[in-house]
């Protein structure tokens, strides 16, 4: 007997819940039934069997209706709706987002004292998104069946995949349903599949603390440190610190387990060819580990990856990379802690106007500064000898150095810029846009305005000396942010007037 999907054409009455676990279980039941039905029907079609003339199944939704103001803990940055009314969102991948959904539902129940409604939405699940491990379902079909695919199944609809909620341009209309989350289910599914494509691994492995970098050297050091963490140690202090991490996972799924927790024999195989933006995951308990992604060079890459990582709702992300130092008081190897950005990259001009400030976040700034102090052994006034805080210019012109010396110097001087790169402002701006706490710590690798141009020989020598320490600082900062706790880390500075309840 075939699975019967829950859908608006096969009505199943929406249910209300006052228990978060029960609500999540119902979401899972609807999602698994409906995606299972789509996969079954697809396999029948691929095998040449007759299928229903039109095959459709729909995402689950969650909704909440409040009729009177409730007393909210105003210290929170999420977990409540701003005013009375009905709020709803479509949901996907409850297997991946179970803990996240539990937290969001719990907060809604605590803050509003009204039940959560779970039901079947009117938004169809595209056939591609019913398969978690790949978008290209057409690969196993002959040309005749590829032509039938669109006639039988629902396809991804770009009209349902937009960022108007996150951008603050969503048309909130009085008396109409308002969004409960930043992202709809189709938007989340699209990004999960893109993450698999770009990073070469399961998007469910992404941890709550993400490091973006623009050099493979940082990934090499991350792997070295990760393998060290997975190695058994007799030092009780080290063993206790390492025990937080469960495993180290590389692109393709190659996994090393923590010997301090038991069996550590590797599983899987390393990827024969690295993807465009390889991701590596030091997996921690409750996703409280660290992921690193080598995004390559340029603002387009920075936007691409952060657009998609945003849907896994991390607690923080930071940019670690190299930059051009712009001041004659800087030296190669100095650190730059960004407190402001000149967004000369144009990657997000349409979504986040240039007149919108991208502020630094005190919690992240403190963690990065404390990490530099902890790793270098310097503090207070002495820390100024290796680190400077200031404005970073992010440009989309890799050859900015040949754009006219007088003109660029004038602009840098007016903005009080101290460093230049091609990614940091994009990562920060998307953190602001998606309500993900963000920060930037760069390392001066050249000083073109002062005749110190990065040449191959100089670069290799510099990288060998500096990358290890810089990556250690990044990991230390993420561990400090983990200890800070999500309630403190998520800042009200990133929230607008009409905000969604979900983190």
C-alpha cells in the first residue's frame, strides 16, 4: 500500500500543542510522510510504472496566535512575537533542526502561554527537495522521463525562495498572517542543497560556530589541531577540554573520532577532489563545535557561502584571513580587529543599502581580543604592539593598487581605514542581515602603499610563521563565545522593529 501524504487536498485537521517535543514530533511525522510519498512516486516513475497524473505533497507549518499583549523578558532578542496576531512559517528537515525547533517552540510557549499549531501548509515540496543527499534527481532518468518530471511533480519555485523577511522589506499587512521565521522551508531546502554542493559534505554537520577563511593554509592548521584534539592524552586537563569534541569530519565524510571518548578508528574516505569551498567540522556536543570553510577569494564567494550557511542558524561566525595593511605603523604579521567596514565590494548593495551601518558586536569583539591576548601572551597596552582596532575596506577590485595612488590614499584617509581585504565586510554585512553575530580578525600580509608587496617567496615565508597562531586565536575565540552562551551572544542590536520569533 502506498503512503498517503498529508496535504490540503487530503485534509488532516491541524493540531495544537502545549508541549514542544510533541509539536516537533508532529512536524516530523508530516514531513517524513510527505517526502516519503514523493520519493516513492518518483521511484515508480523512474522504473517506468504508471503514477498518479499529478503528484504533490506539502510542507508542515507551525503557527501561533496571540490575542493580547503578554509580558516578555525584554532582555531576549528572540523567542516572542512583537504584537497580537497570527504568525506562521513552513518547516523542513526536522531531523536536522530538531534541537533548534525544540528551543524555538519552548520559548514561544513560555512567553505567550498559548498553544502552537502544527498542520500541513499550502506550500508544495519540490521533488528535488524530497531527496536530502542531492538536487539532481534527473540524473537517473532517460530523456523521455526528464520531460515528464515537470508535468508530474512540483519543481523549485524561485518565487518562494527570497529574503524579504531578512531584508526587512516583507510587506507586513494589518490583519494578515505574519512570518514566524526568517526563512521559509523552500529557502532553507535550497540553501541546504547548495551547501552540500559547495562544501562537499552533509550540511547537517555545520556547527554553531563558523570560521570563514580565504586561504587553505588555515584549513591545514585546523586539520592539524583537530587531529591533535582527537588524539588520546594522559593529561587530565587536556583530556577534559578535548572531550567536548566528538569527531573531525572532512569533505566527502572522512571522519576521525575522539580517542578521549572511546573508539577513534577513522571511517569513510577522503574526497578525491576538493569542492569549491571545502568545509571541515570539529563536531561538538549539541552542535556547539566549530566549522571552518575555505571560501576562496572575493566578495562574490563571501556572499554565496554566507547566504547559505545562514539557514543552519549558527550562534556566531567570524572571518579569519589576510589583509593589506594601510598604515606605516603596521608591520607584517600584525592583527587587525575590525570595528567598522567600508563596503566597497557592492555584493549586498541591493539587499542592504550602504547607508545602513554594520556595527561591531561587543561580545564578539571581546572574545577576539581576549583570544589574541591568550595566544600571544600579551595584554593591556602591550597588546597594541601586535594588534590594532579600526576600519577595514572590503573591495571587489583585486588590482586596487594600480587604481591611482593619490585617489586611493585620499579615500583610505577619509575613512580612517587601517586595512583592506575582499571578504570581511560581506561576511559582517550578511551577519547583520541574517541576525548572526559576526566579527573579523585579519592578519597583515603585505603593505602595498609602503612598498611591501606580497610576492611568492615572501608570502610562503610569512604564511609558515603566522597562520598557525592566527588559526589558534580563531579557535580560542570561538570557544570563548561558546562559554558566553547563546542568550548573551545574540544581540538585540541585530533585531528590527517587526522581528520574527525564531532565532
